[in-house]
């Protein structure tokens, strides 16, 4: 967790964020930001500095800078926002999941279940290894070495639809999966399998493997319709936080995926510059 910035450091960081210059600012404050790795030694905003600065902005400002399409919809507060939004998309003909990274995790595990079993820490106990492979989250990729990851990627490329669906059904037999990631179905996984190429799944797996931080910040909804995938983040009163400011830009820029934001409001709320 990044250290809290003093008001002076915050204002200096935001000045650099908006104007990209540090030469005229207080040298001591700039040095403090460099020490925290929010600025480079040359006083240039680092990626970490960009994330912290983005956290200080409003949701509308965040969406504008991320080129993130944002729409609003009326919401009844007696329903969970993710489920409310998911049901609305289902009525439009989408299939999908509403459990953040649980959806992509199911698909990646179903594509590489044999590899995840053979490279498991518990591989000397095949039954335990298989169970762990079925129940593990996507963070498992960040804990594998280069050789193990290549085995996983190779399995993703080679797994056909029949094997994929069988693995998906095996994973969904565990009650814990439904407890941790409610709403996952074979139909959703099959739609994802048909919508994205194997190399796209490998690229997603590679990105996740780069850091344990990449297990977090996934949009709430993963949706498929007419062979097209899109991710939708649902917001009510908060804005994009650190993990989302890491994952969402990478989904859009690095992984070339469609990401949108849906803000749910009640009848008395509006989506103003202050939100």
C-alpha cells in the first residue's frame, strides 16, 4: 500500500501530472516524490506516480483520461449493483459472468487444467494437485517460473473445445467455486472460447503472470454477444481505485479488449463533474 502523501506532496504531484514539468517546483518536495518513486530522477512522472495522481481525480475525469466510455442507468438500491447490471445486459442478449476475475479465471483454468496440474507445487500428489488446479485463482500464474508458464501456454494453444468443456464442467463441480465466484456457467465459458483466439488467451495469461497485482482490478462483468467480448466495470458512489487503474488500462491498451463503465444512480443522483 503506497504511503499517504502530505498536502504539499499531493499538490506538487498533481501539478506535474497536469503540466509535466517539475523544474519550477519546490526541490525538497520533488525529491520526496522521487524517493517514493512517484517521479524519476529527472523529475518525470513514473507509472506509479501516474496511478497515484489518477486516484485523486473524479470518476468522470478518470474516464476521460482513460478514454473509457461511461454510461448511466437508474438503479434500485434493494438489489446488488453487479447483479442489477448483469440482469440488464442479459435482457439485451448477453451471456457472461458478474464475479470480476472469476470469469476469465474459469476460462484460463479450463484451457490449461492439465498443465496447471502437472506444474502444481503438489504434483507428487496428483489428486491434491488436480483439486488445487481447479480451485486456484488467476494469481497462480504469477507464482510459476518461466518453464512452467511455457507449459501452461502450450496447453492453452493445444486444448480443443471438447477438452475445454470437460475441464470446465470438472471445475464447476466444486461447490467452493460457486461460493467464491457465483454465476459461472459452462455456457459463458463456451461463449468466451468461441469469441477469443487462443493467442489472445495466451496474451491474457502472460499479462496476469507478470505480477501478483494483476489478479485484482478486473471489471465486474465479462460479457459476450454475437462473438464479441466486453468488460464492464460497475460504479455507484466510488471511483476507480489503484488495482483498477492498473488492470483496466492494460485490458484496453495491451490486451486490446473492450472495456466500459456503467454508473448506477438512483432518481435523486446525477453524474456531475464531482462524481
